[in-house]
């Protein structure tokens, strides 16, 4: 006799035993009748969970089941159960082992990041990020980054859970006994289904974050700043696994990846508007998601619990089929351009810094480019969660543009483009890097004309004394007008 609470009892179906046990705890004495009616109507949450890509690991499910009563007893109505997300992420992170880092691993990582900062000083005027410099285990990476996953996933989780709860509540069998301990009056079916949705979404977020912890090299691999405070870090276990399949010394791989981490950190720290700019774009896209309720209802009704493949296809075209609006497409285009500019700048600056020191820097640059372009399974899971992919599709075009600016005007002019979001190159600039300088000059001329016109309207007769710079630009623009300072940086080669 086994003590396993998820073990199949006589007469119970063998598939999804862990999920069935969880639902029995939820439905209480009416569980058998509730499950029978749900299956007759083509609704089997166990199959739905598996079709969503969740693991069917008894050990993980045991831990989830242990939290079900706590979830049901809570009064929160958030779209994601973050207790479940946290525990799931930690469990996935340690799958196969996540040993405590040795002093040698910690020293090698911090030394590599220190050397990277010295090399980057010769390639960019942006100073080091400062803050913590550390080596992280996979579990520690989860702890450091999970707050940002909350920011990224809750908007889309809200949209999804609202539609899903309404649809599933309509399909819930009548007369189901709700669990005890839910407070005075209990919960209505829709509220219970929202809690179930929060549990499932929490598992998905945890699965994605935990899987990413096994793929990333530091805190910035996704192209987004995953911590709010300045910091640089390496995940030695993942760095070693990546280097293991290469004919390149581990030390060289570590230094190259440290350069990328430190370059990202410099950009996110000293371009103070950038983190908020990127996260706000993700949020605007996710909050604009609308669910095709008719397709969702049709998918739920058409579920065949005996055919997991057909179920997965139905869910893929139903639950995760957001309707993209013109506004969302415009936000997505700007976000993809911004991500490409971040990745392209890092790519170009790291190439400049690494070339004199690392014999395999060209090969490593190409490997990382392909890795970022393809994305791994965890990135694909994340794309499902937030409704968009965070891969910088045009990073090569962006790197070519940054290289051209540095070559023609100097590294200082290249870095000064980050002084304000209005100065960022556009998709048109990625299409035509050669015309970027001309378009930039024309735009600056238009701004100067507007400043003069506003000064005249406001009666600012002193012009140059009060508001206009001697060259006709706006003195108040400061960094914007100084961003093209070829005279300041043009005598310094990019490489």
C-alpha cells in the first residue's frame, strides 16, 4: 500500500491521476458526480492542464496538491497564483541538480565580470552599472527575476482568466458542492474557476521561469532588464554547459558572456528611461489583448478527453488565440525595434571590446546571434504566456546601424543616441542605415524651427539669450542636440 496521495485508486482512470486527486480536494463530497458530468460535457481539466504544456510529474503535482487548500482558503482574486508559480519555478530549476556554487565558481564569475568592465571601458563611454556583482545558481536566478515575471505576465493572465473563467463556469455542472473553508457563503462557480485558472497559470509561469533558469547566462539574456536595481551576474552552471559542446576554452566563453552581461547592465542602468520604456510596451501590448470568446467556447465544447492531440490543437486555436488590434500591432512594431536596438548595440559594443582579447570572439558572436534569433523552448513558453515573442528579429540590422554611426561620427555619438527615446532610430533607419544621418539632421532642423516659432509666439524676443543655442538649436535640448557630436567622438575609431 502506498502513501502517495496521487496514487490511482481502484476504478479511477489512470491518466491525470494527480490532477484528479487535486480536483477531488476541490469538489469535496460531490467530486465523483462533478467529474462524471464534466467529462460528459467534454471538459476534463486534467487533459486541459497537460495540453497547456504543464508537466505530468507526480513529485511536482504532489507539491501543487499540498497547496490547493491554501489557495482555496485565500480570498485573493489575482489572475496568477504566485505561491504556486514560485514553488514550481524552484522545482523546475533544480531538476537534474542545482548544487550550491563553489568558492572557485563564484570567484571565476566575478573576476570575469570585472575584466569585462575594463574591456568595455575602451568600447563605450557608458560607465559600469555598479551594484551587486555575483554568481547565481539557477534557484537564485529564479528568486532574483520572479518579481519582473509578475509585471510581464499579469496583464495577459488577467485577460485570459476572465474569459476562461466565464466560459468554464457556464459549463460547470449544477449542484456541485464547493469546498469547505471558503468563508461565509462560499464561492460562486465563476470565482472557483478563476481560482483554478490562477492555479494553472501560476504553474505555467513557474514552468517558464524555471525552464529559463536552465538556459540563461545572466540577468539580461531575454533582452529585458529582469531586476530593478543595477547588478551584473553569471549563472556558472549554464555557462559551463554551453561551453561544453564547443571547441573553445571555458574561460574565453565565460569572458565573452560576461561582456554581454556587463554591456546590457550599463545600458539599462545609465539609460534611465529604457527599462520603463520596454516594460511599458510589453504591458500595453498585453493589456490590449482581447479573447475570441466564441472560439474559446467552441474549443471547450469540442474537447475530446480521449484524444489529447485534438485537445491540444483546440486549445492552441482557442484559449491562446488573442485578437490583435491595429494599436497592438503598432506597439509590437515599436517594441521589436527597441529590442533589436538594445541587442544590436550590445552586439556591436561587445564585438569591439572582445576583438583585441578573445581569439574566438567572431565565432562566439555568431553563435550568440543564432541562439538569440532561434530562441529556446523556455522562450517559446514565455511567448505563449505574454502573447508575444521577445526575440530581437532585426538585431543584425541594428548592429550594422550602430557600427555605421560609430564609424562616421564616433562611439560617443553612437552612445548619445540613447539620451532620449525620441532620438532612437526607427524601423526605417534599420531598413536604410545609410540614410540615417540625413534623416536625423532634417529632424533636428525641424525641431529647431519649431523652437524658434514657439519662442516668437511666447514673445521671447531675446531668442539666443534665453532659449536658443548660438547654432540655432534649442539650448534646452541639451543631450538631444549634442547626441550627434561627431567633433567630440569622430576622431576615435569604432574598432
